[in-house]
C-alpha cells in the first residue's frame, strides 16, 4: 500500500510540475507578445528619417521588434 501512495504522490507532483510549466510558458509568451507590440508601436511611429538614422528600414520593423522583444525577455 505504501508503494501505491508513493506512486500517487509522484504522479501528482509530476502533474503539478507540468501544469506549472504550461502556465509559465503561457505567461512568457504573453510577455513576449506585449514587448514585441510595444516595439512595433514605437518604431512604427517614427519617421522614415528617424528610422534611417538608427539604420532600420520600415520593412524591417517586424523583424527588429521581434528580435528586440526576445532580447529583453531572454
């Protein structure tokens, strides 16, 4: 009987850990999405001249925003 209880506790712990991991990943993805959105907004509001001054083309904004968001949340 002690063996069955031990296995149940291990299974419960494993389920709890998996649930925590899933929730943690959801929050990380949400934070990443928010950061990327902020970068996109800031860069999109800049003029072509301002973007050129920092070496970014308007067409590169999504890529730059994605890379910047991943860099700040790494």
